[in-house]
C-alpha cells in the first residue's frame, strides 16, 4: 500500500505479518550484485507522489535494481496471474524485458490467455497450469480488457 507522505507508512505486505516499508528499500543491497528484474505484481507498486514518483518500483531502481515490473492501479488477481505467467513464458525467449511484457500484454489483448476449467491457458507452447482447488471454479475466459493487463509497466532498463 503506497500512502503519500511519510515513507515509513507505505509498505509491501509479504507472507504472514512481514512487511517491507518504503524507507527500507535502499537497505537491501540490490546493487551488490545488481538485481536484473524485480517483479512487484501487487496493486499500485508503480504509483507514488512527489517524493517517490514511481513508488516502490522507482525506489527499487534508485536502489540498484536494473528493472522493476510494477502496476499503476489496483489490479485483478486473476488478470495478474495470467499476465505474469505469460510474461515469464515470453521472458525465456525475449532478449529485452520490455518486449516480453509487450508480448504478454498482446497475448492478453488478443484473448489468448484464459482461465477455464481449473486451468490457466496461455498463448505459447507451455502446457496449461492447473490451478489449486480453491481457484478451480474461477472462469475468466475473457481477460482481453485492458483492466487486466494495461496497468503494468516496466521501470528502469528495458534490457
């Protein structure tokens, strides 16, 4: 949750009760050696204010991360699942991270990524991903609307 003003009030919620506060990001040593890609798939992780213009993503890049993938609005969990799975599939083949994101977003726009019958199906040759039983009844056979994929951006180096 990014809250304008004091950096210690903004945080990323991790598993359990653990949080990363906005003012702690520089302490992680992400530039020794440099982290190539930090994926912040939670809501509004590229949203900031005058003190942190690109929120968590911008501060991560300022702290030494080469590229950060983040969102600028509240995102759908189902759409994010589809986009991130598709992004990682394309990342294996793309030389440029920004191109992998573009390919994933195009696949979603074209309706090639769906959640149906307890499986996530993508555009590539990768087999369908079987979802856990708690997600088995989710049906998103149309994730083409920009709401599901357009909120993500790559900050920092596109390579």
